[in-house]
């Protein structure tokens, strides 16, 4: 058996072993807030690796909610149809959930997570954890105060071939001194259309969908799934794609906070779309003798067609390119042996992956491993590999990158005080205004 086959076999055995280990326990009771595309993707991977019972779903889109309930009843062992809710606060009132999955648009991560922690649930929350830095600080405080285990959906930390790359090359020192890591995304993923504003569809509670974010006229770009076109609901391509690669670099190299963050860019090419996120942007995360840089272009060709989204680690003894699909190690020594590894699929162990609608099959093994890590730490009351504080650091650094571009200057961060050093204008931007009646969370009141 080759190494790839071995990893796949181990992954399948681990999943089966975990299910057998907990087969006699009461199934974990699960609720999902935002069972849209990735909400179901995450949930169905959890169902694959543990004997859970999905008891409740919440969404402001009636059609999406009904479809999710039907699919969950088909996929879970009990075949029971979960309860459905339009308001996450009503869902959490019963305090009968062991695990809550949150996969809403980014502007709706903070308040549901804090409420779920207060209700006594452990949590899986999608990245980035928040839209502003202050929300993230309150989310960490809530998790710690209520003793909750929180896993953040930066699942590169649980991707089998990337775990191998981290252990075999970076942690083993085969790259030597790494002074530069380039991270990048060249997908043409920015909305380019300019449709007219309309009335929201009758099956969508747009008032609740907007929640604490500024109220914009409804536009078909917003829902479903294309809300990332607008900074009101997220942090653009930086909050969507940079966070994955930046977090992966931090994990692989055991990095904390950078000293300084600087960024430049804007809407340089696609000026006609309604989208207000940057189409071109670079960020430098300054760690002193290590520079981690990000670049995205939502136009043009990728620099390397084999790595349109990924990271390149430059060491004085070798180079490592890493993505969700593969990694490539190239030693400086001409006598050294290059190594290429592709993503490990698990289609035979989990045949549902072959037909599941909109599933990113290359990500499925990583999500399963991420869920198993969450479950193991729920049992031990430990910190998962993507603990809420790690998610907060990676999220906040990306947000600070956007603020640096907005302000046109470098920002230096004090991780102890949780503030930008010597820049009160920047500090005022760490908390966005909430639309009434919603109230911005504070660490002291969670």
C-alpha cells in the first residue's frame, strides 16, 4: 500500500473506530444555525463520523429550511425530521443541544455563538469568526466564561496531506530558514453583475437576515450565497480566502500575532459591478525576520495555474507549495528528491460524497477530521486544533489588513490590550455600529 492509500485507510478506520467507541453513548444532540450550502456540508460530515441526532435547524429562508430538514431526515440514522425555527434565540431556549453548528453569513456569527455558549452547547463556527475585531473578543470571552469547546472552520489544520506537509517538511526543518511565505488567491470569485434592487422574496425574512448589519436594499446578489460581494456582511475575499491560507501558515509555523500589518489595493479593474469589495489587494503580515504576504486578484491569470489558491513557503534549503488539492516540496540541493502529494479523497469509505449536491469533495476528508477533533475535545474538555482563540487571531489579522487598506497606513497590534498601538482612529473601527435593536457584544457582558 502506498502512503496515500495508507492515509486513506487510517482515516476510514479512525472514523469507524470513533463511531464504535461512542456507539453505546447517548447520541449528541445537534442544532444548526444556517443550514445552507456549507451548513449542510459540515453537518453531513459530522453525521458520517459520529452517532449524532440532529434535533433542530434554524434559518430565515423558509424554502432553504424546509429543504434542509428533508435532507437531514434522509441522512440521519433515526430518519426523524428536525424541529425548524426562524429565530436562533427560540431554538436555543430549550437548552437541549450538545453541539451547535453555525454557518450563517459572517455578520451573523457573533451573536448566535455567544447565545449558544450561554445555552451550554459546544460549537462549530464557520470562518471568519466575526466581521469586526470586537465581536471576536466577545466570542472568545463567552467560550471561556461558559467553558465551551469551540472549533472554527479553518479546516486546513485537519487536511491530511497538509498535516503531512507540516510534519514532514516544515516542522522537520527540511526547508531551513523560512523568511518569506507567499499566500494568494487568483479565483475570479468577485461578483461582476449589476442587477437592480428589488423587493425581497416572500420566503425570506430580510429584516432578520440583515440583523445587526446596515440595511441595504435587497438585491439578488445578496441571497443566497453571494453576500460576500458586500463589506456590510463580511470582509471580502480577505475574510473568505486569505483567512484559510494565513491560518494555515500560522498553524504550520507555530505563529501568533504579527508585529505589524499593512495593506494596499482596492477596486482597480471591475469598477462597474455593484460589489464593493476589493478586486485587487495585497497584505503584509510582518513577523520581523519572517514576512507572510497575501495577494488576491479577481481578474487575470494565476501566477501558477497549478496553485491558483495556496501558499508558497520559501526556505534557504527548499520550497514548499501547499493548497487544498496538493503539495509540492522542492529541495535546493540538486541531489535531493522532490515530493508531490495530492489530496486524499475518501470516496469509497464515504460513498455519499460521490453524489452529494455542491459538496467540495476535496474538502470532505478535512471536515471529517476537523469534526472528529472537535468530538475528541468535547470528550476531554480540551482545546481543539482550531480553538476559538486561534480563529480569533487569524480573523482579526485579516480584518486589520482591510483596515490598513482603508486607512492607508501600517497598523501595529498590541495583543495584550487588544488594540492598535498609537492609532485611535483605527481603534474606533474595531467595533462596527450595530443596527438597532441589536446590541454589539462586549467581553464583560457575555
